[in-house]
C-alpha cells in the first residue's frame, strides 16, 4: 500500500518533509504524488507528464512563468468529423453550464478532426502540500474521466 503523500523520507524525495509544508509545484512532485496513487505516467517528447485513463489521454502540465500553474488536461478518445463542431460546441456549453470541472472545449486538429478536451487549472504560486496536490490531481483525473465517458456517448465519434 502506498504511503500518504508527504510522509516519505529521503533528501531526494520530493515528498520528504512535513506533510503540511507548502512546497513549489514541480514535475517531480506531480510525478511522486501520481506514483503514490499507483498511476502510470510517462514523459512525452516535450517533457510533460501524460497518462492514459481508459481510452483518453491526460496531461499534467505546469504553465506559467515559473511553472506555478497546475493544468490537468484531458483529451477524450473519439474524433469527430468537422461538420460535428457546432454540436460539440453545444455539448461543451451545456457541460460547462452544468459542471464546475473540467472546463470543456472543442479542439480542431490539423487533420480537420474535432476532439473534445477538458481541463482543470489551479494557480499554485504560493505552493502546495502533497495532500492538496493529491486532491487537485484526483479532481482533474476523475472529472476528466467523467467528461470522456459522456463524450464517448455522443453520436458521430470515431475511436482513435
């Protein structure tokens, strides 16, 4: 069984130290918290953490001048022909009206296929405890999976 975030020991361990101590958001901290939950993630060619949940991909990004923003972005599996974009916008508007997380939006890829994405973004400029980060990551993953399940039910999607 994995240890709760923030209880590990060792100078190189991003979770070392008092569990209530704020620490800067780093890729190592995100990776350690995800590993503590038993989630398998890899680093993509751009250096970002990414994992697969069901058929969807979820990225764990750190935008911002100092990488202080946590962005959990879900790319849902089905691709839709370009003529479905108005219906996808309507779906995303309804989702965003009824759900707090994730923010849903339509992304049209270079090949003309449309995809629905979701994202949860949090400003962690003042730092984060491992427990807080665990809750934020869980929120991004679980709500991203909920969005993906709804998108899977939409007509016109083709599995990718």
